[in-house]
């Protein structure tokens, strides 16, 4: 293997969505390169999936160093505050209220933008750092050093935790970064730091769908990529065609074997257990170095819009009691959530479906739908600098908390980096020349589809767009209205991964929450985190164990956990090879065959119906 | 007493909307004079976060002495409490007048804490 030549190399391992084997590959890569004699650089693994970190479950780490991640929150000096309410007025996050002259701060809503302090006419606000997460470091771990970040449950500022981690990359050596799933702000933060990106996918229509989203994002960020096909069965035409279209090489394949799945479920590193995979992993890495390419821009299915409508989603944001809303979540992708959801859609004859995974919506792949209606959703705002008025003082550049102002040294101009801009409005307030204003930013598209199975509401978040939680709320709003109008019995919501804004927006106010998990060390860990979130809303989750027989130890752990807390297990789905074939064919399992998995899902649906509230 | 009531439509026969922060509109009802005015809640309708906080602030600014709604989350509760506004939680399908009558005859007591766990963000 040739050496990289550079002192520090940052490789981000990503996928459009979780569950494709991102963590598996990142761990195998770190372990194998760490051991490889021909590779002389030190290796560090950074788990930047801070909403659901998993890598540490596979390692016996000794986290001697624990670095708190701090975010600035406003503190009021009541001697100076006159209760004018300017701060509350300017806060985009509704984190401050002023009633009867008294300010109230809600720290968990605060994004630490600093606009409150900047607009206070009496300097009554100071910003004080408060912990929102932590970074744990095991510098002496062998054969690679390791660190992971963890966002406190209930906090939303995951890019800040990722930013903290990126301060600790090796300045000499190879940094392997396990990135967050999806294509939202946290992923942009991680990929933004990359020299090269590995995109992990699987050879199914879902894998292809999510891979295309990730490729679009890398094209936009100008990052060279290579594709690794996980669970390959040497029938990977779908992915290979996509790779060719985007002109990005397929740099490796990990074959599909039940024993590999079993090893991962037990928390084992694949290449440590299976020497036959080491050459493939090293080969993939060499090909990444030699052949990675920035994806070509592929023309997307463009939809014409006249203007950006502000009051998007005129639908009612309330629910009637005529239908029941069932939200399906998993904490993280890859546990079979969409497979189960797709099957339930096929089984019900009175249902509206809502795909709230706005980062990587893919329910429609199972529904064979036709889009009836598209609306451009513009929910946030973005700063714009009017160059003619700009006096180039650099104040915006210095004070922006989101690194969203770029300085072009050659031209001497300041410009807004639209991918980083949160639209907090700080720069608008502090610009002495009043050269900065705000324009509405595109959040994505909201769509309504018709299919033989019923109507589907879904959305596509624009890459790195803010307000994914808001877009989720819009999807649900429209779905409420449709369920009402069509007098359906069920509203089935396919929820997003993670525990931050979009997950929160899909759970709040739901009637029932079903958690799809699998008996693996990582899934059980994620299950515990998502249960905390669901419980926060006063909802008792119901649980489905997918691939229940793949690992009896962890299956028992899930049953015990449910038992102790009094959560109902709706059913267990056995490992069934034909599920993969059904996914590949894009057909819900219950329509595909009468096998054991198909039967299990039918039983689950019957149990859900029996207990309709 | 000046009540602010979350409702689904602009009518004295309107039922109390169980949602506070994301209610469609509010009735400001003065039980002394019988006067009623209507105030849409559209401003927060699309808010991704903090709807209850903003709404509570607006309700206080309307001059409410008491709020009638279905459920009140902890954030909105904190705002209303700080402003000395009483909160009445109504179960079932009551109209504005029915709800006010029940409160004034002492059948419904003011809440002493948030009744739904709030949500982050």
C-alpha cells in the first residue's frame, strides 16, 4: 500500500442512512489498518454519530479523558434588565420569554447564537457556557486510539459536539470518522472536515435511494468519495449503475453472510474475527486513496416552483379522534423499521401513511406511488450580504457561532456559507453598515402521493437544510388532514432515526409508538435511548423484535427490559433469508411470500388492531 | 375574570381545544361583561419549537387572568405561572360557557403543575 504522503488524513465513513454497516466498516478499517505492518501511520477512530454512538460498544475503552462540550446560554443581570422583550422577540428558537417584565430562559431550546446579547439595549445578558454533551477519549487504545461524542438526550445541537471532536483529530496520522446518518446539518459538519469519504450502502432499492442522497451531498461539498457495498451478493447492478452515473468508483464489497451479522450483533469487529475480510478492507482503502472521485452532478427530478410560500402546510395541526396515529421508530436505521412499516401498510385497508424520515424518505419505494402534489417548504431563513453596502469590517465573520461567513482573501469579500447558516439573525443585528438582510431559505419539498395502498405524505429535505423537525411537523399536519378527510382508521408514521429534532417532532402527541429493534449490542443500546425519548412524552412504547433468533442473549435482554418496564412486545420476527429478496424486489414481505417473517408481521398487525384504542 | 380559551373555531358554542401551544385560535372571554373576542394563534402554528412558550407569552399580553385548555406543557406552565395566570385543564367536550360556568361554580380547580411532560426542542 502506498503511503498517503500527507501528514494528516481524515476519512469519513457515511451512508445516506443508518443500518447499512457504517459502524461495522469504520471499526474494521481502524482495526485492520492499525494492525497492518505495511501501514505505518497511527490510526484514530472518531465516532461522530453523536445522537446514537455505537463504536464504543465494540471496544473495551478506558476513557481517561472526558471533555465536556459546552454551549453558551444567556444569563440575565436583573439589575440591568428592564424587561423590554427585545431578546425574546429576536430569538429564532423561542428560547426566551418575557412576561410582565420578567425574562425566562429555556436552555434546552437555545442554539447559542448570541443574538439576545447583541440586541439587549442595556447589556443585561451575558452568555455562560453550559454542558450539552461530552467527548470521551481513549488515547492509549490499541491498535488505534479512539474517541466518541455523546449528545445529551433532549439537546439538539449535535453539530457542536461533532465540532468539538474534530478539534481532536490526529495531526499526524489517519483519522477514521464514523459519521452520523442522513444528510442534515450534523452530516454536513462531519463530511465538511473530510479529505475523502467512504459511502457504505447495500444492494437494495433502499440502499440505492439513500446512496444517491449521500452522493448529491458529497457533490455539493466537493468531496472525493468511494462506495463500499455491504451485504453484497454479487448481484449489485443497482449500486454499480448508480456509481457509474455519478462517476464514483466502487472500492470494495463485503459479502452477505449470516455469521457476519451474528458477529456484529455480539459486538465483535468483523476483520478481527474473519481474517478473509482483511485483504478486502485494505484493498478498499487503497482504492479510496488512488481512485476516489467527486461525484458528478446528476440532474435531479426538478420541480418548478413560482415562489417560496411562507405559510406552508395550511393543513390543521391538530388531530381528531377518528383515526389512530401509530408512530414507528427504531432509534437508528437498519433494524427493519421500513420493512415492518411497509408490511403494515400492505395489510391495512384503511390507512394514510406519513414518511417522517425527511432526510432519506424511502417508504414510497414500497408503495409504487404517484405524486399528486408538491409544495416547496420554506421554513427557515438565511442571511445575505449586500456587497455594495459591505464595509468589510469582518464583524459578522468574527461573531457568527456557526462559521457561516466565509472570507475570500483574494477578493477581500465576505460571503454567507448557506450550508452552515442557521438563520439566527445575529449578523443582521450587528452589521454596522446594515448590509445584511435575510431571505427565506428552502427547507425542502412536501409531497402527497396516491397509491393502491392509500395516500402517502412524504418530504425531501434540501441538503443541509435547517428545520428538519419543522418539515416533519408539516408532513404530519398534512397527514392529519388527509386521514380526517378520507375518514381512515389509521395514520401510520414512519419515523426518522436519532433522538434530536426530527425524532422529537414525529413523536409528540402520537397515540402509540412502536419500536422496531433487533437483538444486537448496538440496537439494544439505541433502544434504551429512544425509550427515554418516548417516555418523555408520556407514551408507553410497544416493541417488535426483528431477526429475533439471530442472537438469543440480546433477544433475552430486550424481553427483560420490556418486562421490567411493562412495555408490550407486539411480536418477534425470525431471521428469514427471503426478507432480503423481498426488499431487493421492492415488495412488502407480506405480499412476497407466506414465509415465517411474513407470518410474524401478520400476527403483529392483528395484535395492533385488537388493541386499537 | 378574563379567560383565554383555546378553541377550534370562532363561536361561543366552540369546544375547548385540548392543545394549547398549537391551538388554532383563542377566545378572550370576560365573565363579568360577557364580552368575547377572537385571536388566531397562526403565528406559532408552524413553529418547530417553543410553540407553547410563544403562545403563553401572547396569552399574557392579551390580558388573561386565567387560561382554559386541555393540556399545558411545562414550558408554557412556567411562563403562565411567572405571569400569575391561573390554568384550568378541561377534559371532555365542553363549550366556552360551560367551561367557565364549571370553573366559577368551583367544580374545576386550577392546575398545580404541568400535566403533560414537555418535549425538548
